[in-house]
C-alpha cells in the first residue's frame, strides 16, 4: 500500500511527465509516516484500515489453521483441551470483531462512499481518523488478552462462565471489544451523515449506487445495535470485577438476559457483515454484466428490510435456552421472513445476468462464487430457523458450516471481489489476471471442500467446540475439511503475493479499467486528494449502461466522421 | 475577529455553511440514537428485575434520599434552561451573555455532581454499597412481606451502575462545556459560525433527559 520512497519519486516523475499542472494523486500528496498517520483523507484512512484488517485476517486464519490441524485426527493430540478452547475463541473474536464487522464499511465504504456520491470527503474526517486509532487501541487490548494468557469463553462470552468462572483475560478482551465497537459507531455515524447531507447536486436517493445504500442500511444497524452490545459487555466486565449480580444466578441475576442482550446486537451484526458485502455484489453484477441492476428499487428496499427484520430475530439463537415455546415460534416465523428480502436480492442479481454481456474477470468470478455460497448459506439459514431442525442440530458443526457459508462465503468473497474490482482505482496499479483467476477458483473450491463436509458432520451429530471426537467414522469428513482449509489458505495467500507485487511492478491502471459506470470510474486512478477537481452535478441514475453504450457509440461515430473529413 | 478567519471555519469539504451545520447537527442526533440504545440495555435489565422483585426493589428504593434526588432533578432542569439561553445568545452574537450562560450551565452541572457525591457518601455510611460490608434492613413503616437482601443488593448494584454511568456523562458534558467557555472567551464564535453551541446543547439535554427517566424509576416507583 505504501511503496518505498524511491518508488514514490519515480511515480512523481512519471506523473509529472504526463500532466505538469494536474494535482498529484492522493498517494503522492505528501510523503512520510506522518502524512499517513495524521491524514484526514478518507482514502488514506481506508488504506490504513485495509492494512489493519489484513493483519487481523491473517492472524484469525492462523488460529483456524491450528483448529483444522487438531481435528485431522480423532484424538486431541496436537493441543491441550484448554489450548483448543483458546484457539477457537481467538479465531472467533479476531475474525468477528476485528475483521468481518469493520472490514467492508471501513475500507471500501470509507474509500468509495464519498466518491460515489460526489463528495470531497466524509462529513467528519477527523472523526474518521480517530476511528482508526480507536479501532487499533481496541484491537491491541484484544490481542494483549490473547497473548497474555488467552481467552477461552468463545466469541459469544456466555455468562456465567465468562463472568464468574473463566480464569482467562475476559475483562481486557471485553474492554477491547467495547472500544473497537466505538470505532464501528464512528464509521457508521460518519457514513450515515455523509450519505444524508453531502450528496452532489442531482444525486437523489434513488440515483445512489447500491453499494452506498448497503452502507447506509449497515450504518443503521451499527448505530442501533453496537451500543447494546457495548453496555452488555460493560455489564459482564463490571460483574466480573464487582460481582454486579445482573447475570449471575448466585446473586439473583439471569444468564438468559445476557443472551437476549448479546444476540440483540450479535444477530444484527451478521447483517453488518453481509449487507455491505451484498452492496459490493450489486456493483460487481452490474459492472460485469454491463446492465443496470434488475429492480434497483427493490434491491434498495430489501437492504432496508434486512436491516429492520434483523433486529427482530435474535431469539433464534436461543431455541434451546429455555425461552417459551410461543416466543420460539414467533422468532422462527420472523427468521424465515428474512429469507424474503434475501431472495429478492438473489433473484434480482440473477435477473441482472439475464441477457447481459457477461465477462469473466476476476471480480466477477468472486461475485459468481458469492451467488452459489450465499444460496447454500441462506437456505441452511432457513433450515436452522425452523424450530424442529434447529433443536436437532443446535451447537453442532451444521451451525458452524452454515455461518461460515454466510460469513466467509458472502462477506469474504465480496471483500475479495471488491478488492480485485477497486484495486486499480485504489492503488493505480493493475494486477496480473491469470493468478488472480486461479486464486478465485481455489478459494471457491477450497471453501466448499472445507465447509460442506461440516454440514454432514453436524447432521451426524458432531458438536462444535470439541477438540477430540470419539467416533472414527467422522475422521474422513474432518480430513476432507482440513484439506479444503489448506486449499483455501493457498487461495488467500496468492493475492497477498500478486497484489503486493502489483504495487511495485504492476502496470499503471487507466481511469476505467473495467469500462464500468460510476462516479469513481470518471476520475483518475488513483484519485486526487479532493476526488473531484470540479463540482459534480449528477444527471443520470446509477448503472446507466444503456446511456453509456450510446455515448460510446456516438463518440466512435463522431471520430469516424472526423477521420473521413 | 477578521472575516477571513471567520470564513476559514467553513471546512473545505463542505459545499456550503448550511451543509456544514446540518451535517454536524445530524451527527449529534445520530450519536444520541446510539446513546438511547446504550442506556436502553441497562434500563431493560432494570425493568426486568424490577418486575421480578417488586417488593425488594421497593424496599431498597426506600433507602434513596428523595430530597437530594428531587433537588438534583430541579438543578438539571434548570441547567437545560441555561443551555437553551446559551444557544439563544450565540445565535444573536451576544458573546458576554453566551459566556455567562455557559458558565451557569457548568455551575449547575457541578452542583448536581456535588449533591450526588453526598448522596453516594451516605450510602457508604449506611453500608448500602454492594460489597463485603453490605447490610440491608427493610426500613419501611407498616407490614410488608419478606425482602430477600440479595435482591435489594441487586437494586443497589443497578442504582450505582445507572447513576454512575449518568454521572460519567455529566462529567464528559462538563468537559465539553469547559472547552466551549474557553473558546467563547477567546472569541471563536460568531453569528455566522457557532455550531458547537447547539450541538453540545443537544448532548446536554439528552443527559438531562436520562436523569428525568432515572429519577422516577429509581426513587419514586413504589414509594408511598
């Protein structure tokens, strides 16, 4: 992301050769660590976030690798049971709180929402920078709790284990998550205000690109949900330190209340992870089918619908916690309702492909992988929302497979798709297409090989969070899963190599390498510090590929005519 | 203050003064939404336990000092008035009045915290702070059912947690108003640009409002 000093000078001179009076791009507008650490440019902050979340993704993956290594054999022979508890907790906490939740809004939302709406920056640039620092402070606390003895409560922090019994660093981790939540709120707040108040003239609500809408819906959830988990985690911390007695039955508290409060946030948090991913998906589908998204407005409404419904379904995590049968039935029905807006999206993406001129570039490969994986993840979600099935497979690998299909299959696929789609715009460099296509295919195959066997394991009854399994029959599927994880790991390592390579040796990217429509493609790659040198006035709806096609044809005709004369 | 300096208050990424004012105001409103949800979590816990242990909570609530709580309520409502007056003064460019109203707001906020301090100390003296020395006696007159001391202890836990969280917000508010007062004395605000005054006012009103809910919930319900 940050090429060495020699590289920058070279960039500078080559830019200078072509355009002498044009302002420098944002990467060359000021050098040195200070210009990055004190920047208020939303694009640089997005890059800082990208570096942070990449590191956390690698750490989370490392713990996942150890988990899969342990499960190759039925005996618990690689790590102790205590260590295994710490491993899956670290994997979950890092991936959920430090990667999945912040990543798309804070990286791509930060970078592209202002550009897509024709603004120079987010509404509160200093708050934006502060959010990155706050996020890292939270992350450092979480990592400290992990390396100074670990954490073994699982990412869900269920009481009373977390509040009264666990001998690990619950308080430090809780404070870390509390602080990281603040960063999430700052980003959500900023995006929301920016989208409300800073749209360019002519950029009406229904001309917004769907990625902007997705970030808007996500921000609503962040603003309404994150504070609840913040106070809940604060209460767990206080309970641990002062025996507060809100959740501990020994003092008259109710552990189920914790689950209610926790899932009131943590279920919507799933939509914090997937909604922005769906926004990226819409961008990719339109760009690589060369068509306006089918039923644009309904995709918008479905995002908002998911944001609202997401707050009404938390009880489906608690079917076996002893809530009343009536409550469970209501939550079950509401859960299935979420399938409606999700299906609207899926069908609309599919319909967008119909009669589109589809090109199978790397981002599109990820987008197509997304479609398949989301279908499996979403439909198994309906299965799990069904009371009878859920009670049977509760806390088994079926659940693990389901939420990985959603979180990895949807969020990480879209993250990779978005990264490959916008990389030329963000860095000004093209990456090699062959290895990137290989990596997209490896990720898709490796992912399915890893997690599909887990559905079967779960249905056969293998419980989650066990470090050893007694039934020899389960070994074949576990070995398959671990083998898949290896393929998946290679698929994720490849981009780390060729994207880094492209930073230094990649070809210079043109302003619009994909021939896509959108304000971000009308400005140079990489953009200048203030994004737009002239005031933007928007006259077209989003994804007006038809109009653009005419314009391109008209330009070609005019040129031909000029040549004739 | 020169016009050039005043104009520099319009941050370059905004298109107009209106866009800037609307953005920062909206940001505070959205922040207050998160605050509502934040306090909502602990209010939910309180309401559930209150409903489960009405007798113990009423008995414990009887130990709270209704006079101090009542005076504090009045003090905070008064501070909301001074906040509104500070906005009024800022809009008209009355710098002296602005400084005075900001100062009075801080004074009232401080009064609240001082009274709260005495209230807390009294709880320590009467062994009502949950911990090793916690002791609870039902002091209400007349016949009442059995009161489980552990549930009364829970009431005091919630009391300290909720009022403590509120007091923390008050302290943050005092810090904000200190900065506003400092900037006012330095002549930073003008009729053209004084966004921080109403935006901070929103925050202050919200913190007042939390107390308006805390007071009846903790002090008044179940009292005869």
